[in-house]
């Protein structure tokens, strides 16, 4: 993986991590269009990068919502996040190899984008009467259920943000609160996913993490994703208040259809 490719993927990650369009799906599409081979010599590092790069993006949540996360005496808030992240930790560990295999499938991404896009077209009309307007009023049990919704994002292209936001709205949260809780939930979820991926890579491919160039690329990529994600979060909340989810639904449908067309015609990037 070149530094140019790493920066492009980091920008894509930062832009899409908190939008309901699937950051992993977009990174897989980007890797496909760049002609990167996941089963090639750099395959292990590319797979690690695709997961670890999300850590930089979620750190932007700690900065933008620092009043929520700090000081560290908000035990009820942290307990909700711990409870909500449990389903993803358990299923992520059990299905890790299966998830890794799906990371090589642009077809899975295309189908997931299409299906998710259709759902987003109707989501604002499905949940029109929210009952929970503040995180403090969110019961622990509902947070746990949102955590199960988040697990749908283990399928590339579904979108962790979309799954947890839809789950939040289904549990009675306003769409803004559902979006914010999705941001909060990303912190323990992606921190755990990154840590586990790093440990697994160290165990199975230690040469990847012993390579100083790879470590430099990881650092630069996370910094880029961090900055871009901060801008994306501010845009998303403002847009959501005014427009809702329909535009993101149409975007997913268009991108999914284009990707399906490219796959059906046997398109192979020449880069």
C-alpha cells in the first residue's frame, strides 16, 4: 500500500464513518477501484488498515463531545455504552473469520448499499413519534437493544452508523439523539475492534507490524481520518436536523447500482 492510497482511503473513512452510508463499504469500493489486492502481498496490512483507520475517526467524537466523555465520573453514561457494546464484542469475536472473508466481497457491499438505501428512504416516516429526547432518559435495556442493531454492520455495506441510528429510532429516540448515541457507541466498539485486529495481526502476521513504513502509514492515515471525520460529524448533524435520511438513501442506491453494474460487466481497474 502506497502513502497515496492510504491517504485516499483515510479521507474516505473520515467522510463516511458517521454518515449512514457504510465507511467499510466505501473503503472496500475504493480499494477495488484502486486495484488493490486483498489476497496479495500487502493483503494482511490492507485488512488491518481498513479496521484500524477507523480509530482515528472515532477519536474525533471524544474531541467534539468531550463534555459527555469528560470528566470521568459519569458512570451511568459509561455503563450504558458498555452494555450496548456487548453484542458487538461477542458476535465480532465469534464471526471474525467470516467478517474477514466478507471484506473481500464488493458484491456484498453493493447489495447491502442498495437494501440499506431503500430502508433509509422510509425511515423518517416509520418513526415519527419519538419518546426519548435526551441520553439521560435512555434506559439501559434500550441501549442494549441498540447494540444488537449495530451488529448488522458486521456485513460490509450495511453501515454501523445507519444500523445503530435506525435501532435508536426504533427504540424511541429522536433522530438527532439516535445519531449522537451512535457516535458515542462507536468509541468502545471501534476501539475494541481495532485492538482485537492489531492483536490478531501481531499473532498471525507479525512482520506487518514490525515494518516501520506500515506503522508510519497507519499513523498518517489515522490523523487524516481524525480531521476529516470532525468536519463530517458537524455536517451530518446539521443536515439531519433539516433534511432527514432520504438523500443518504438515494446516494446508497445510486452507488450500489453503479457498483453492481461494474461487477456485472467484469470491470477491472487498470491502476
